[in-house]
């Protein structure tokens, strides 16, 4: 939930950035923020039926994609 809240707050700023390097830096900063509070980035592996921790590079790509997505994710509490 925390990750999605940060993504939601940062989306408009991300879209206004024209420089690809600056967009990458923002994605890295978000990933670092998640790591600082003990968060992890996971991917479900259907073959093993387990979650796998993503590498920092994979986490950054996932974060960049989340920032590009047009729709907001709504959480059910």
C-alpha cells in the first residue's frame, strides 16, 4: 500500500519530466525509499508457486512501469 501511495503522488511529476535520465533517477529514488522502510519487490513464479525477490534493476523497471500506467490502483482495506 505504501508503494502505491508513493507512486500515486509521484505520477504527475514523472509525466512532466522530459529527460529520461531524470525519470530513471526518480524510479531509483522510489525503489531506495521502499528498501529503507523494509519493503521488497516480489514476482510470483508459477512454476515453483513461490514469490521471488526482484533485483534492484527489476524493481526499478517495475516502478517505472507503475509510474507510466494511466489508471490508479484502488486498494480495498
